[in-house]
C-alpha cells in the first residue's frame, strides 16, 4: 500500500475531494469509497482520519446531505474508519449520531443497503463499548434492529436476495455486538425478541454466512443467561440448532471448521448450566463429532 506518509497524503487528498467537490456527487462518493478501503486495510489510517479531522468532516456531510445514496456511503466509510478503534469510537458515540441512525433504521423508504450500512456503523460503535450498548437500547436503535430482522426474515423465507442477505448479516452482527464484550443482560433480554425470526430463517437456510451470523447472535444472547435459554427453547431453538449441525455434517463433513465451531458454540451457550437441556441431548444420544 506504500509508506505511512504516502497513505496519509492519499487520505488528505481524498478528504479534500470530499470537502471541496460539493457539486460533483460521483467524485465525492468515489473518494469516500477509497477512504473506506484504505481504512479497512490499515489501522494507522483510521487514527490519521481522526487526527486530521476527517471524522468530523464525514459527520458534517452525513447530517447535511439529503441524498440517501451519499448518506449510505458516508455511514459505510465512518464504520470502516472506526472499526476496532476505541479513540474513533469516542468521537462518534454521541446522541446526535445515534438519533440519526435510529431515524435511518426506522425509515421504510431507505434501501436494504442503506439499512445495512447503518447497522454496520451501529455494530462498530458499540463493539466492546458499554456506553454505546446502553445508548442503542435507550434511544430505540436495538428495537429498530429487531424490527428489521423480523421484516428481512419474512423476505428470506420467500426468496434469497443478495441485498437481504447483506442486511441480515449486518443486523445480526450489530445486535451481537450490542450484547457482548462486555455481556449486557438488559440488551440480551431485549434482543431475545428476535428469536422467532432467527429460528425461522435457520430452519430453512443453508447459506453459510447467514447461518454463521445467526448462530453468533444466539450464542451472545444466551451467554450466561438462563432466561434466554428458556426463551430460545420455547420457540424451537434447541431443535433448530441440532438440525442445523446435523444438516451441516451431512453436507459439508468437517471441511468448514469455522462454521461448525460457530454452531457448536451456539449450542453450548444454549444449554450451558441447564441440566434439563443437557439431559435432552444425552437422551437422544446426540454426538456431533
């Protein structure tokens, strides 16, 4: 990618394009997409975008533009510039941005890709951030994510569309981050409302990434939470996980270790500390390996 100085020079040039080319939307979007690519591949680039004022520039553009496509690209760029960077998180985690994202997620006129970018940004902002986790619950973002999951699940049960898959993955990842590292029991309780939609999708899907994100959500939601274990069981979640694992083993063998590990981790969270559920597994002599 070049030296750090070269990267910083490129970022400065690109951010100037975003700042000054107000009348050329295509050029601004292309510059934003390039910034997102650089930041996603270079951790120091994220720090530079913050230090040089790039985050504030992007936030200003996000709040001022009425172009939905531009907003989608800006949200995605902000997410790439903030991912796994606590210093950037601290800049973004304020009530104004959370209120904006809530509005986007609740707007039915937005495209699935726009909702996916908003969910991606939410997930990045709350990752390992207990303050952000509390804010998404209090301002209604978590509820909005649950509502989207319910809506998208209905679409996925009818037909698989790439944009719906991307949205599902972004929403599941965002809700997972809302509950874990640290474990957030309030958000776990709230997010369990999505169990029926998640179980319904898993019962009918064999799509790898869809299953992977869904099982990560279940594992986070049930982790050290016996009430959510019960809620999952009430909607057939335990049987769903068992069926998914058996289906995986019959079609993939042990070739996809990461997905099998995710499925088993989800099952472990669903039964951990619960003698009744463990006994059920023993009674059917279930052995995945």
